[in-house]
C-alpha cells in the first residue's frame, strides 16, 4: 500500500535572546516524547503561512508573525507515513505560549539544540539552524 504523505509546517520561533522555541510531544500524541518545532498539518488548499499561524494559536494559544519565506524543507520516511516538513521562521507576539497538548517547552540557544531527542524529520532543520551564519 502507498504510504500516506503528510504536509506539515513547523515554526522556528526565536526570541530576543536568540533562543529557539522547542516543544515536547506528549505521551498522547503521535511520535510521543520527541521534541519538535511546533506546527501541524496543512489543510487542503490552505496557505502554509496561514496554516502555521493557525496551528500555533491552537496549540499554544498565542500569535506569531511568520517570515514570508521557507527556511528549510525536508522529507522523512517514517514507518507509517512520509512527511514533507516545511520550516518557517517566526516571531512571537503578545505573550508566552501556553501548553495545551504538548508536555513541555523550552527556549534553547542554537548551540544547545542537539541536547534534545528530536523527531527524526527535524534533524536536518536543527543542523541547518546550528550552522547558519546570517541570523536575525
Ligand atoms: N508539528 C510538527 N510535527 C512534526 C514535526 N516533525 C515531525 O516528524 N512531525 C510529525 C508529527 C506528526 O506525526 C505530524 C504532525 O501532525 P500534527 O502534530 O498536526 O498532528 P498529530 O498527527 O500529532 O495528531 P492528529 O492531528 O493526527 O490528531 O508530523 C515538527 O517539527 N513539527
């Protein structure tokens, strides 16, 4: 049978201290106990930037402003599905995120990102963040 293909957007949210927002998937979610850049599935005909803002609002009850470019795009073949993961940088507006589905979150400097147990699809994005030169 053909594997299901998921199109997922993920936010690289950086704060004023150059820390990046990392979220821990809970026991109840798929890929439990793995860290991710928060986001979710893009709906049919939905704009990816709109999808990302929607997902962050749903999952953390806060608003972000996204870049208007894609930071990184990667494909990963999990046992039960294939994911197209689209990472987009973003900035938090209003307030700190509130956990609703995730088990935990943490703000980490780039150099410390590899200390977490990431969802496999996210590893290339973590690597790109660690080595990027022109940060903003
Ligand atoms: N949001 C997000 N999902 C990721 C990342 N890396 C990664 O492998 N994934 C996977 C986990 C999920 O299987 C899928 C995203 O789906 P989701 O979080 O919207 O929804 P879900 O499958 O947990 O739950 P559901 O909507 O099926 O109830 O992509 C990532 O960095 N961010």
